[in-house]
């Protein structure tokens, strides 16, 4: 029996799932973000301004889907900012009409321009103001509230956040880890989080991985500090609508990339073979839960590869694929289980 890890049918849509605008600390208006990303070939942007869930449904049309969301932040206190650990989560609404912000506080936690939008935030007035604390209980509670209230929850840029295994190993329930964060990379942080992804997977956490810009600037793409159009998520959906994109996110029908393409990915449950086709790549690597990797690599012969077949077994636990091009840019599949 064939299990399609990326849907057999549908279209790929290029998405940025972490974005800031003039509604918080970004330099582009929501409409400007739409136009610049459309010009760069994107069909989806999740608007995730800091701590304010605002509707952007007016930007959605036949060629573009604006996902509504916000970024929740909690961090340590009484330390210099440069030494402060923090945890950032993006919460993306899976229904375009879901605009009730969970974990809201009426008076605290906003700063800068997002204060101007406080009165536009919708919240449940029967719930008490949500008090934040930098610990796993608070983070896990926000993840729980997000998922219970219909949000796709991502765990963002652990390297920039100064978080390591001691912190993120205690977080449970998030939908995805940000495996690439462009904004952090251009600032010099080593924000390729494939090792952290395996840390979480080897704990038995069945989560996905995304890549995103976390863009704040509107600088030219020739600027080395340009934080746009780096890491992105390729979502395969039956159509370009909010509901279809949200369904694909919920079901893990996407991959993360900074250049290489994953064209097809499927698993033959009878032969235990994982099949993948890609854009021309220097190597295709299969990583598992065990100390067992497989790799297709013809670089010693001066050749590129564009397909591979990996035989798996139950000792592997999970499997995920990394596609690396000849410039070192990578694409990452989601992990899958039940081998």
C-alpha cells in the first residue's frame, strides 16, 4: 500500500508563515507585504505581528491567501536583554473567521506600535487576564490554549531565543518547529534547527517543521541583511483558499526549504521503501530515530541526484529527508512515523 507523505494531487503554494508588519515592529504595511511577496512568487503569508491577532481577510483573493495569526512571546526578567532567554510561538488561525485571541491580557505585554491596535483585538471577556511566566508550564499552557481554540502553533528560532535542550525538551503539543529562520540567519545566528528537530522527534513528539522569514525589514534583496525570501514553506493543497491551506497545514502536507524542491514523497508499506524525487541535488539524506542514516550522493562522480529510494524498518522509528543542493542550501521534509 502506498502512503503519500506529500499529496499525490494538488498544487504547491509558496508560503511565508512568520511575518511582521507596521502593526508591530515591521517596516512594511500588510498590503505592501502582500505585493512584495506576490512579486517574489509567494501565494501565502501568515501575518503574525507581535501579540496582536488582527484580521487581514481583505487581502485574500484568487491569487493570495492572508493567514491571520500572532506571535506570542514570554521571556526571563531582571537580566540584560542580551542574556535573556525567551520562547516565541506563532499561532496561526485555521479558520479565517477565528479572531478571538487566546492568552490575552488587557493592559500588559504590548510595546511599540502594537499598542495602537489593542482596541482592535477580540478576546473572550469572561476569561481573566492571562499572566505570563517564563517556564514550561506557561509555554505548554499557551500551546494548549492555541490548539484548543483552533490555531496551528509553531515554536520559533530557538537559537536566537538562547534556548537549548533543557528548555525546549519540556515543551509539548506544538504543531511545528521553525527549522529555518531567515531573519535570524542574516543577523548571524545559526538558525538551522535540524538538530533540535531530531531532539524533539527522538522524544516521541510527532511534530512538523517549517521554514519562514520572520521578516521585519523592507530593505533591497541585494542588502546582506535582507530578511525576506530566504526560508519558506511549500504547501501542497487542492486549491488556493484559506480553508484548503489551513487543512494542508494541519495535515502536514508541506515541506520546508531555502531553495531545493521536493517534488514527490511517498512510502511503500509493503516493501518498506521511501521514495523521493527532487530538483537536482548534491545529496539526499534520510535521517531516522536510530543511528542509521542513508544517503544518495554522486558528488564524487561529478553528478547530481534527483531521486532516491531508502529501505526502512521498525528500528528506524521515524524518517525524514534532507535535500541539499550544490550550494549547500537545504529542503527538509516532515518526519513520518509508523514505518
